[in-house]
C-alpha cells in the first residue's frame, strides 16, 4: 500500500482504533503498539483497502491483534506462574528433606536401640504396628509405647504441633 494512503488512513482511523484497543487491553502503551503495528503491516504488505471497507477492516485487525496479544500474555503469565510455583515446590521439598535429615540424625543420637529399630521400621520402611511387633518379637502394645515415646521426644525437640 502506498505511504500516503496509509497516512490518510492513519489520520482518519487512528483515534477510533486506539479507543477499541484501549477498551480491550486497558493499557495505553500496548494499545498504541497494536495500532502502530497494524499500520506498519499495511506499509509493508500489498493489502489494498477501499473506501467504506477500510474502517471495518482496521477495527477487525485491532480486535484480532489485541486477542493475539492477550493470548500471548496469558501463556507467558501461566509459564511464569508455573516457574514460580515450581521454584517454591523445590524450596519446600529441600526444606522437607533437610528437616527429615535432622529428625533422622536426632533419632540416631537420642533413641535407644529398640526405639531406633521401631522408628526405622515405622517411619522409614512404613511397616504397620503388627509387622513391627512380629519383626521385633514384641507385642503391639510395646510397639505403640515405643512409637509414642519417640513421638514425644521428636515433638519436644522439633516443636512439632499436633494438627
């Protein structure tokens, strides 16, 4: 399209195009950029606009460009949010692993041999009270007493509250 034709269209339709973009985007700079990009495209392309169809074409172009921009922003925001949540999850996981390591180290140093065995079987191996009782050759009540005592020690040491 000829430069002077684009200039004429710019003078005639810029204000209306800008208002449409601003209504959709709620951002002055982005609205100006969208409208400017449309006129830049007209200068570089061989698109021809005639009389009464020019305004509807330009307004449709604004709506389409705004929609594309919003979709792009939406994707970027989603990716950004996923990145932030992933970073928080990694930090949380590292904190949990560090806390668990501190608990295991405390258990190794401060529990009796039988308590440590019950602790490992229950919290490391995930065994049931019945299985622990069989493995350690003690009663389920004894398992419960060992684990109850262990939990009291851990709560005192690490300020763990019951939830």
